[in-house]
C-alpha cells in the first residue's frame, strides 16, 4: 500500500479513514496514484458518524472511481471484436452493476453480455424484429455488417431469446442469407431493367422526326404544318434550342400517323380552338396526356370542372384572422372540406369544426378518423378527395404553391377540389399564382385582404441572458436548437422546443408547455411558421441566414413575416416584437423585411406532377409496365420545359424509388407508384428500407412494423439517443402510411400505433424531464447545496422500458423486470 501524503502534513479525517480501510485489504486492491485523489473524494462522502470508512464503503467508492475506465476498456474490446452495435450506454450499464473493484476482463465481458441480453429483450418480442431494428440503427450511421459481424450479432440476439439449440440463431442466419440473396437479385434485375428502359427511351428519341420532315409524313404543306403546331394540334415530342437561339421541334412519327384522319377536318376548321382530348378515349391516347394532359392539367379534374366553382381568396399576414371567416362558412355549409399543410393543422381544423358543433372526419397520410354520418372532412392537402363534391372547401397556406417540394400538391388541390365555394387562405405573396390557376380553371375570384390585428415592431438586439418569459428563439437547424436549449437550461431556464423532426403530438405537447407557462422560453426552427397557436410576446431570430437544402441564403421577406408574425398573439399581448440575437445580424434587415411588399413572382406557371391515373395512361401509351420507364418518359418527353402554362415538379426521389423497385417482382404498376409516393427520408436509408419492405410485400410475407429500440431513462438520454428515437418515429410514419394502403401486407397496425405512442411519450418526457431536472438543480443551488458532480455515475445509467403490447406500463424510475429467457 502506498500513500502520497506528505509525512509531516496532518491527515484529514477522510485520509485517516481511507488508510484504515485500505489496510483491511492489503495490496489486493492495487490502487494507483492516479486513482487516489478521486478515491479520497468518494471516501469523504461515505464516512459514518465516527469518521470511519467501512470495507463495503471503500469497495463501493473504488468501483465508482474505476467504472469510467472499465467502460472504456469494454468499448475498446467491443470495437476490436467488430461489435459496432455496442454503445457507450451499454458499457456504462454493464459496469454500473459491478460491485467488486477487483473485476477482471472476464467479469467485465460477462456484465456486458448480460446488459446486451437485457437490451435485446427490451427492444422487441422476436429475434427478427430486434435484428432489423439494430440493423436499421447501424445503417443510420453508415455501418453495414460483414458476414462475421452478423453471425456474432445474431448469436447474441438468439441467446437473449432462448437456447441456441432451439434454432433461433439458425433461423436468423438463414433469414439473413435469404435476404442477402434477394437483395442481390433485386439489384441485378433493377440494373438490367433500367438499362432496358433507357435503351427503349433512347430508341424512341432516335425515331423522332424534325419539322422539316412533317410535310412528307402528313402529306401537307409547310404552312399547314406551321399553323397546326401553333394551334397545338400536333404533339411536339421534344424541343431543342440551338446555340444561335433557334428552336427546333421534333415529333413522334407513330403519333403523327394516328392523327392523319383528322387532317381534312383541320383544313376545314382552319381557325379556332382545338378540341380537348378525352383521357377516357383509347383512340386519343396518341396525344394522351400529352401526356395525360399534363399540359392541360386543369382538364384532368373532371368533377371540379363540372361544377360552377367560386373562389374567395383571403390573404393577410400572420395573426390577421384568415381562418375565422372561412371556418364559419365551412361550419354553416351542408358539406365541406378543410385542407391543411400539416397533420397537426388538419387536427386543428377538425377540432374547430367540432367546437362549432359540426361532426367531422379526418384523413392524413398515416391516420384516419371516420365519424359515421359526418359530411365534413379535415385532411392534409395531399389527401384531397377529387371525386366527392362539397358545398364549401378551405385550402390553407396557399403560398406553398411556390414550394419546390410540395407546391404541386397545392396546384392539384386548388384545381381539383370539387367545391362550389372554395376559400383559399394565404400570405399576400400567393395572389398572382392563385389568380393564374383560377384563370386556367376558368373560375371567378373574389379577394379579401385582412390586416394584422395587433401591431408588430422590431426591437433592439438581445443577449441570450436577456430572454424572458414568453420569448420564442428561432434557429434554423435541429443541432442549433438543441445547443441553445442546453445553454439556456444551464442558466436554469425552463425551455420548450419545436423542430421538424418532432412528431405533431410532441410539437403540440411542447407548445402546450410553453402556452401554459410550464416553460419560459420556446426554441424552435421555422417549423413554428405553420400549424401551432403560440402565445409568443417576442420572436428572436438567432440568425438571418439559413440552409434551405440547396444553399445557405438570407431569409426572404415572406419567411421573416411568417415567423416574426407569430409574435404578439391577438388577445394575449398588446403588440408583437421581432428581434435578433446579439451577433446574429442587423435589426435593420428585419425591419426592412417586415415592411417589404410581397416579393414579385417571376414564375407564374404552377407546379404539377403526375398522379396514379396519369401514370397508368402513360404506361398504356408507351406499352410499358416499368414505373421507372414511365416516370423517365414523363420527365423527359411529356411536359416540355417551356410549356406556357405549367412546370413539372421535382421527381427525383420518386424516380430513385422507382429505379430501386425495378428489381422487385410481383408488384403491379399501381402498387409501385404508391411506394414511390411514400414519405421517406433518403438520409435515413429510406429507399433501401422501402425496397426491402416492398420485397416482403411482393413475396407475401407480412412486413413487421419498426420497433422502438432501446430507450434509456429520459433524464439520461443523450442527444444521439434522442435523434435515433426521432428517426425510428419517421420509419413508423412511413410504415403506417403504407399500412393504410396495403393492409394485408402491413397487418400489425395496432403494434405500430403502440410503438409510435411509446416513442412520442419518451421523446416528450426527454424534453420535459431534462428541463424540469435543470430547474430542480437550480433551486438546490439557490438553497445552498448542489448534487455532486458525479452523482450520476454513482447511480449508474438507467434504462426505462416503455409499454409494449400486453406489457404493464412502468412509471418513470421504476426498474423493469428482467424478462425470463424463453425455453
């Protein structure tokens, strides 16, 4: 035993007690000089009334000192073994239960194995489900398991669910081998079929003829050909512009031959508007939808065109009461429809109708609430029913028409909603686009412009410490939101957060905490710009630039108005104040953006995209059952880039999904188009996961819902664990979206709902509990004492098992019972 205390220095009570306790063990504890200062601190906390340290207390103190090093040893061992699924939390859990400081490597490994067994048992009810969830978590980080790693992982999971002699491990291995073979076959077929479709498309393009060849093919004069092109009678398959600015036209000779019979009639009707092609007429497929009438998109919505519609365009800034009048008209109608940009807003529309005594159903991408006898429906814009006429409809946030990702959904909704009276609500910026769409639909438009109900002004820059109750701090990334949250919580502030990755349920819960005064400050991304009623006094921008997915740019005037306008909620605050965080930019910029007129819209052609009917018609015309081939033809040849009326929306993700699905056999064109429309995150390996689900679907295997994964106690959840839970929630959203469309292939909807609720509850508790814990620590410091810095390591990390189907719900802090191994 060594003691680094100076010989002539007086010993403190803790030093004397530690020396006495050490003597009981001789040199067996092998305490190093590096450990001794920390050990002395731990020993001082465990002295009894007589200033003595028991043997058990010494062992406990030394375990606390060594646990960090043990956890590092375990992590290094796991990494050397290729066990990339072992997390820092696993190693901390493992060493937390070790009570003998003389533990060797075998003891540490046994503890880790026991921790992994508990983790696998808590993650799911079957080995396959656990394996898929672990694989998904690893794929998120870009890790693909080798055959040896998969073998090790499957053995670990199999042992957690029972003896390997019962075949669990073999089943997992065989399933993985089958999956690997299927994946390789799918990729090979997909590559072959994509090449075939591209060859077919290139051959078609090579067959096109120039304008100079038209007279010979149609047996007409050059002047007649020019007139028929100008009258939009001859379908132009492709346009090219030479370097000198001259435009070249190319035509499909097959389509030209099909319209030869009409030439005599055209010569008689040498002027006038050409007839609209009937999509139901097979003979008219030549120009189909030239295709499918994407260049005559308004005609595609027959039910709406058959009605005598009237549009009332209600515009105004945030907090001007745009929804109030429209909702009253909707509630008074015999039948109606309210279309919202977000599921959360669709719920709010439905609640508004219910509060007015009007029964209403709900339809969103992953959710349905059917109310018997209800003649009103609240839905997201993408769920617009195009074939059921109603008296009144509302479409909110019409400025989304200009959004490159979702604008086509607003175009379709405004053109196609079958309502006799349509209220379109939005910021003033949307006026030109809405009027252009109304013109294309031949619908009359009334305009109502509303002013803001409470004044809005700019304020001086604020330091973070100057934020007060009722303030909303705006950041433009999840990371920045959580960084600011941590900084404010360190100051003892109660904080609520709202950002895009959170589910609508969690966003609403966080908004309620802020509105109810249980959180002082709200930190949010521009996700608060739509769908939340918030009692905000001041909006403070952390920065005046944002990354929009393509580039980092200044905020637009519409963004500043939409977000800043959330300040000063009418009836709660006399005025709204918009500020900038000190160092985040110039207040003059904010002032100029708030005062700026609506930004001029230079592109008045609304965005359009194909739907299932258009995809089907194009497939029939080109005689192909390849979704990839159909979408490629639509993108390259259907709606020309210089069409005077419409623009084709970005179809990149749909094309990527279609390309991946080319190798999946057993799904018809309609099913593959549905998969291509599924909301996924490509950054979360969504296309690869979607393809695997589609393969199971096509093979007749039920697709199990994603699990919740391991959920540590909310107080101790790291930022990485929070992000992982958010990604799992996104997977469940995609799974539930597909389950509503393929109920037989995705049968476990109840389990998916349970897992979704578990994740929502856990994420909400992480955000709420950690904020409450910070407040408690602040109160303790104010009373003159604080929790020891390493108190957490003394307790050890905790996990929390949230309820699964058939399991008893555990309260926070309750230790979950260890599941018996299956025999």
